[in-house]
C-alpha cells in the first residue's frame, strides 16, 4: 500500500532512484526482503569501487564523459572508499545492492555528475566483474595458505624422514612406512589443489566490463583499457556469455571442494592419531580443547571441525550448480544467489587451512608409540615374500602362499615374524636361512623401499627437498 506521494506507510522511499521513471510505486516490504543483497554483497565494495574507477577513467579517455565530471566521480569514489574503510558508510537496504548503494551515495556527494558513471555499463556486467575480482583475490589468498600448509608438512616430514609407523590399507596394518613419507602424500595433494586453482584463475581472468546489460553498448568504449586497469589478461569475447557466466565460480568451488576433502582426510588422520588406540601424535594445547565434565580429556576439536566443515564447502558448490542449472541466457536474478556460497566457502576454506597448518606445525609425533605399533600386524610379511622370491627364486605367487602359512604359524604362537624361530619357518619352507631375519625388521623394510616415490628414508629426504623446490 502506498500513499499518493508514493511513500508507503512505513516511511520507505517511493519509486527507485535508478528506475523511478518507469514506476509509480515502490516495492512491497516482502519484495525488498527477497530482492536486497546489500547485507552480503557489501563485501564486494573494494572490487566495485575499483571497477567503477577503471570504467570512469576509460569513459573520460574516450570522450564519453567530460573530464571535470570524471574527476568529480573519482573524488567521490575516494570519499566513499574512505567512508567504508572507517565504518561510516550508510549501507541502505532500500538501495538493494552494493552497486546502487555506491551510486546513490555518489549522487549525495557530487550531485548530477554521479549519474554519468553508469554510461555504457549495466549492473549485469558490473556485478560479474566485481565477483570475478573477488574470486581472484580469494584464489590468491588460498594459494598462499595452501603453500603455508605444505611448508608445515614438509618441515615435519624432514624431521620424521626415518620415523617408522604402520602404513594402512583398509585401515588395516599393511606395511611399515615413515611418517615423513605419509605427510608428503598430503603435500602432493595440496600441490594439485594449487594447480587446479591456478588453472581456474587463468580462465577466470577475463574482464566482462563493457558487456553492459547483455548486448554490448553503442558507446565507443575501450574494453582493453578497463581489462588492463583491473589486472585482467583480456576482455571477454562475448557479451551475452560474459554477463551470464558463473562457471568461474563453479570451478572455484569445485577446486575448493577438493581442497576441503583433502583437508578432511588429513583432519581425520589427526583425530585417529591422537586417539587412545593410536597415540601417534600429541596435538598442542593451542589446538586442543578440554571437556566440561571429564577432566582427563584432550579433544581434537579443530581437526573434527575441519573434517565437518568440508560439508559446507561441498554444499556451496551444490548450491551454485543447482542455482545455474537450466538458466536461459543471459543474466537472470537467480545469479544474485552466487555470492553467499562463494563467500562462505572461501572463508571456511581459509579457516580450515589456518587450523590445519597450526595443528601440523605444533603437533608432537610420538616416535616410540609409532614404532611400538609396527610390532603388531605382521607388517613385514611382504618383505618375507620378496626375500623368498629374491633369494630362493620362487614365483611371487608361491612366495605369497608360503608367507601366508608362516604368518598363520606366527599368529598361532603369538609372535611377530621377526621373533619367530627359524625352525618354525623351515618347517614350512626348508630352504629358508638365518639371513631372512635381515629383512624382517621394520627399519630394514622401510630402508629397502628405495623405488622412486617409495618410503625409504633416503627417498623421503630427497622428496622433501624436491617438494621445497617445487612448491615453496
Ligand atoms: N545485485 C545483483 C546481483 O547480485 C546485481 C545485478 C542486478 N541486475 C539486474 N538487472 N537486476 O547479481
């Protein structure tokens, strides 16, 4: 309901400042609530002002806007940036989004010239330019944080190149490995994560500004100039694609989801490693919490939250994919829903990376506990089979069979392979000699795994050095 002067009884302004010419009435309150994005897209303020500055300078350079108007606009934008910085900018929901809030404030500050800034652009190319700039910054921030986590992992890997522990498959003890080798596995994952973000960044880095609403503009703009001013590699090629493309956001969230999954795997291992049955690692006080009722507890809450927050990031990807599915060309307002998942996912990833790096950097591995754990589970059974192949010339399948029988015997006697009397082994394969014991210790086992990418301490040291070169 509106009064004759087009103000509703709640005192809200009448027809919109930007498109009031076409409208006799202002929006309903419910319309305002569903339509306004300022509560979240205010986070684009720096990108929005940077893009407006580039656009304004280009308009002046091309003689589309007079120099004195351009100067007033740039001054006004500076003032606005200062107001936002100081927390004094009046964000107003009636101006819907960051773009119209800035323009409305500009009009208050400099008057009529403010209206010239929107020449040859639309909010459609404006918003996607802002979002691309924002995602680009987020990618760069994540890259640095991924690098920090790699650095912490490499440091621990170097310190624990010889620290033996059980390696698992199916979470069943499999073969001895070194902790350094295990940690460097994550360095590789994170390296590919950085590669995916870099690939996505290269595709993202085209400037949509100047695509206007969808069809381009009749003004003689210079899209190469605005692209360059904003650090883009080039202007985008197709104006319709430019205003409606959000696959850069999908790629960011896809790559981010894989990061989140990798972090959740590392987090899960930390949870296991500091559990009572394992005791491989002690997390620092700074990354543990106590219990309000059980005085003895040290809980790995940060690791559990990293594990849990993967759901938010994957949820953000899902939101983006479903939001875009089936949208006809070109811009549709649905796309305004791209921002909250992007912001939330980027912040979540940043929080998770910070916590993961802290946990890894501060953790204290318990080398004794890990070595003790290697005594169970017949971890060197493969070494025994390999010995039968190498020394006795057996086929691996036969060696596997014989070793299985020896393990069964050891199990019956309640002993590890290295403690099994030679006679017991000879009862199963008569040609086995005392020499076999040289391969049955966990240290000998890891030392022998010298194949490229293997767990031998010498290899782990090389791999850590190479990782420094490749990633840091
Ligand atoms: N706030 C909008 C968004 O976030 C800006 C673009 C709106 N364009 C339009 N024609 N309604 O996407």
